[in-house]
C-alpha cells in the first residue's frame, strides 16, 4: 500500500513541523515552566486550605458533624391516671396511632393518595386539604395525615407498607376515658400547647406540638400529671430518618390523681340528669369532700383527644343546653326558696321569730300598694317555722322580711358561705351575689327599698348562688356549722404507688350564731321531705330519713301571664328547679344539691334526682344504722 | 496500512499511565464508599463507572494507534458534530433538574458539553498552530478563536451550565496565553474582559448563581438553601481531621448530609474518610499527573502537540482546582466534576480521551518525519 496516501494538507503540515526553531521552542518551554509554577502554587493553596479546615479547625467541624447527625428525640411520658375514691381507673393513657407521610420518599404521590383515601375512608379532597395545610413543611419531614386510626386500619397499613412508600405510623400517647364523659368538666381536657404557654415554661419541659392540660384538673394538676420526658439519642441521616439508637433515658410517668369522687355515684347523678341542663353536687358533710360534681350536659371528651374540630366546637357553642360551662361552679341562679333557710336563721338570730311564732298565711301580704303573693293562692293558714319550711310558705318569710334589715340577712348568708367563692380548686368559679344596702348604692346609686327585702327573703331579686355554694350551705347546716372547702382531690400518688400528697379537710369558716337554731332548720327540712304536705316529698326514702328544701327560681316575672299553661312557656323562660338535701337526718353524712335549669318546680324536677343520688349512696355504703352496730 | 513502530512503544509514558491508574483506583474506591449503603452494599454507580473505564481504555488504545496529527484534518468535522450535539441536547435533550444537558443514547446519557471541551482544545490548537507566524497574534487574528469558543460557550450557558461554560472560557484564556500575543492584544483583551464582568453579572447570571456567589462569602446566610452545599462539604472535610474517619466510615457521607457526594463532591468524601494525610497523598498524585502532562507538552515534536497537550493538561488542572476550591469553600458552587474522581460517564470518557491524546503526543515525540 502506498504509505504516502495522506492529503496534501498533511504534507504541508509535516514541512511546517520541521520549521519549529530553537528560539520558539525555548519560549514555549519557558511558558510551560510558568504553567508548572501556577500548578504548584495553586496546589499549595489547596493544601493550605485543607490544613486550615482539617487540622486547624478540625475539632470545630468534628463537633458540628456530631450535631449534624445526633438528634435528641423527646419521648413523651405517659400521663398520670385519674382514679376515683375507690381506686377505679377513670382516665388513663393509651397509645394512639397517627398516619404520617414523608412525601420525598414517594415516587408516585397520586397513587399513594388514592390508596390512602381508600384505606382511611377519607375523601381524596380531605387528604389533599391536609397536604395543602402542610405545604410549608419540607418534603423530607413527615406530614400528619390522620390521627388516632383504629386497629384494623393500623394492621392494614403495616401489612401493605410496600404499596405505600413514604407512609409511616407514628405512636403517641393519648387520653383514654374509661367512663366516657364522666365528670367531664372537672376532668377537663388537653390541647396542643400554644405560644404563650410555651414561652411561660422556662424549664424547657415543653416543646412545640406537646399536648398540655387546658381545662379542669388536667390543667390545674398539669405539673403532677405530665411526668418527665425521656430522651432517645439517635443517629439520623440528612433527612432525619433514624438510623441507629445511641442511648436512651426512659420517660418517668406522671403522678396519679385520686379523686374524692365516687364513680358509681357520679354515674347515677349524670344518668339522672341525662337530657337536662343543670348541675348535681354531693359532698361528705363532715369533710367537704365531693362525691359528685356534675354539670349537664357533659363535654364530649373524646372530641378533644386528637384536637377538637371547628365543627364540634361550634356545635357545643350552639347547643341550647350550653354544655361548655361547669354549671356547678359557674352557673349563678337565684336561690329561691332554698334561701328561706337563711331568712329563718336571720329571723331566729335577730329575735324576730321563735320556734313557736305562728303566722296566718292568707295567700298574700300587702306592703304599700303592692300585694306579695304566696305561691299557694289559697294560703297555708296558721304556720309555724317547721311548717313554713316544709311547705315553703312565702308569707311567713315576708313577715320576717318586714322587720329584717337586709344587711343583717346578708351577714347570716355570708356566715353560711354564700356570696363568696367556696375556694374549690377549679378555675372560673363564680362568687354569686348576696345584696346589701351598700352594694345597691354602689351599683345602682339608689337606696335600698323595703319591698326589695321581701323579694330577697324568698331568694328572688338580686340574689345569686351557685349549686356548689348551696351545697356547702346545706352541709354546714347539716354538720352543725362548720364550713369546709369543697375538695375533689384526695391524694396524689407517684408511679410506685406511694402517696406523695394528702388533702386533709380544710375548714374555711363557721356559722356565727347558735347551733340550736340550725337544729330548727334541720327539723323543718325533715318535715319538708317527710310530712304529707311537704314540698320535697319526691325525695323521700323508705329506710333513710332525708331532709331537704325545694326551690323554684323565677327566670322572668310571669305574674302578667299567670294563667298561661305551663307547657306553653318557652324552654328558656321556664323557672329553674332547685333541691338541696342531706341524709340521714339523724346523723348527716351526705349533702346533695340539684339544679335543673328551666326544670320548673324544685319538688317535681330536682327532688327526684337528689333521691336517686341518695338511694345510690346508701346502696353503695349501706344503711348507716347497720353500719354503726359493730361499734 | 498501519505499520507498527517499535519506537512508539519505547516512548510510551509508562509513568503517566501508572499515575493515571493509581488516581483512577482511588476514585473508584472513593465512589464505592460514597454510594455504598449498609443495606444494599455496592451501588450500580460503582459498576457503571467501572464499565466506563473499560470503554475509556478501549478509546485510549484507539486514540494512540493513530498519529495525533490526523486531528489537524478532523478538527472542523469534530467541531461541527459537537456543536450539533449541543444543539440537540438543548432543544431535544432530556431535562434533568430543569437543565438541558443530556442526550439519551439508550445505553447511557451523553453530555455533549463534556465533549465540547475536547473539541475546543483540538480546534484552538490547530488554529493557533496553523496561523502562528511567530510575530505574535493581533486582535483581529483572535476573532476566529473567540468565535470558536463563544459558540459552545453560549450553547452551554443556555442549558444552563455555568461551570462547563466557564471551563471553556478558562481553556481559551490558558491556551491563548501560551501562544505569543502582541502586547496590544493582551491589553485590549484584558480590558474588554474587565468590562464584560458587570454585564455578565447583570444579564447572564441566573439568580441562583448569584446567590451562590454571595453565600460563598457567608454560607451561614442561607444554611438550608444555597449555603447548604458549602457548609456540609466543609463539615465533612473538616471533621476528617488529620487521619480521617476510615474507609466507609464517614458519617456525613453515609448519613447523606453531604449532597452530590458521588459527583461533584466526591473529594469531600475522600477528605472525610482519609483525613488530611489522605488528601495530601491524593493531591500529590494529581499534581504529579498534571506536571507529567506538561512535561510531555514540553517535549512534543511540534507546536500542535505542545498546544494539544497543554490544552488538555489545563483542562484537567482547572477542573480539579475549581472543584477542590469550590468544595473547600474558596470558590462559589458551580457544576464542576473532579476528573477521574467524580461519577459521570461523559466526563470520564472525555478525560480518558484527553489522556489518550497526551499519550499519543508523548509516544511520537521523536518522530520528526512521516513514518
């Protein structure tokens, strides 16, 4: 083959090569030497930089590398339990399972969303809304899709995790209510910690997303219940995925709270109140310990577990029976005829009446131009103190009111604990109102009118009381004059079962007058329940002597519609029904107070509920006469 | 047709080959670690890179079997084909991370911008070789090389791939500085570059690229955005300390804190696992490799060979320097692979082709006449 087949072009090139002269070669070599110098210099720059980063500052970066990869994960402690007085578990903690999704790990999000929609039983739009709400969350962080899924869903997701890339189950503790909504207002609920609460906790016990007590004892005893968080040191990758566990500090469970409440009794009270608005309070008269503290209707506690929805909250606000306030301590109602006990004590104390004073009730009493009517139009005839209390004769008390100074009446009311907070360890307690002449001047810039006293003596007018206050007063009358602070916590118990705090009874005051006068009231209350004409006969029990007083509190003055059929009155204008009682009359143990909002008559609406609570109490605790025999 | 000449084998630079093999072995070992996972073991990246080495070795053999001077006749066809590929990539190519850099060839995706570097070197070398009168280049004579560089530069900038585009400019400047220029030319070129910088800042750089330049000076400004790469790379390198964390034991790598650890940030993996000492060893081999290439350039039999070798040596050197300076936080983050170290078929084949040309020039340094 011809080896000189190359193009003519190539030939010229070869001629050129031979032209490369020594001088030019020298210049090129000089420039290549400069290039070598540049290479060496810049290599030295890199080496110096490496020295600076790896040797000079190396330990600093080593520390930062550690911070990069080691995360301290907080482990939420199991919250303390809530027990009743007989150590029955009312509220505990269970693991709940949330579905979270790390979008970055999902190659085909549309398919996963479609599958999840089927599994969770949610609309695709519901899931998309959740995803949209978490748009700010980086794609490599888990996004909460659904809280508190059930076991079947959990098992299904775990078994099909290969079909659901990026979807995980997260376990978090959640409240479990073993007695449903029992004592819901007292228990309160948890909610996500807000910014203010987060800033307030300087000890760093909390972090964003924590659930914290928002109401009731969950809030008040938050520090006892929350326990101590554990820490899990984990090695994570850049996406925050756990790769290895390095060290673990177990969380410390919270302390248990033992209530003074008797679950059975509370159940009975709430059952009796079902469908009605109002409150039931029952206490041990010798300690002030609460056996029942119920506000009806109850809060739907489970609605709060995963964070309450706007709809559920709005439904509570719109409910005509007003489930949100704790009516036992926040509801303020005119005491009505219940207050006649105070008037009677004032009359006795001020010497206006004696046990033998007899008044002729003709159905009304005239003062000035106005006739003050007794509830019984035909009149009660000749009544003494016992009958006046038993049959709730208004005229008898009007008579006292004609001579009684309103400020003196207020003194006796205060001496029984009315007009001020009882001091129960719950938030938002109301103090009620016991009017005085001074109060009227301050509030209305008007002097006290004698006619107003006549409204006050039968518990209408300006008077306002809470069911809890009435219960405290009843217990005080029953126990011979000692005012106890109502308590609903008996003990705080640490996770080892050791009692770390006891709550002994607290005396907050004493009835300021003769004990004998209290006995006269008690006698009247026994008659009210047990005499044939007594207003409280609906609370009568066969084996136990119950003593009680009814009350019917006017919501609006209905004198001008006197003849209207009761059924025709709209619900929210109907009278409130009161009944307060203690038993056994011979040696009182329990005081029960019932208020039924718009229940019309104390005797017919409230007394039967008190009776059910009392019957349950003696069924649970036995007849006191049998109990005392061994002593 | 082709008669094998013994002298070719005698003049083959075995030292350079051994150096290349050592650096390649380090790169492969490092890639194995960078993409290793305890669950899955070796990754497909490692094997793919290995195949590319085999393919590249074949290419080297092909390249050295023909006298490099054939490139003087092939320079324009090579240029035109490369530009056509760049246009195809830009208008019909696969879009990855909203850039248009790749052409899908079925077996692998070709990145024509890598080939463009080599095409530019060949064309600049042949232009300067042919036009050199020995009196120095005038500005008018530089118009052609500027246009030769400007076309691929613009096409690559449109992808957009600032790193590779800048690399072309750096190659142009390096090679032009090697040939003799008239003093006037140097002055006017330098002043026009100074004028061009503000224009480039205002109209050419994308916002994310400007951000990268800002974060160079203070990466903590944007620790989760554009500063993330620099911060994580510095942490990985710095935490390697004097002796490193040990092979396969780099926490920042294996916990995926280090981004792009198998491509541009491959050296950070090396520095974390082998420490300062290991980094120095690698740098020494690298430096040696470049110096050998420069030495071959200096011993070439003709000026074309000198220019070719020098162009390729500068390509290798500047890529390595910019890559290292970038991941040590000395230069802004631009896409720039570390030759023989970063994963990437197109980049590796380009590097091996370039090395093949250097071997070729070195083998034929004593052949003053047509065999």
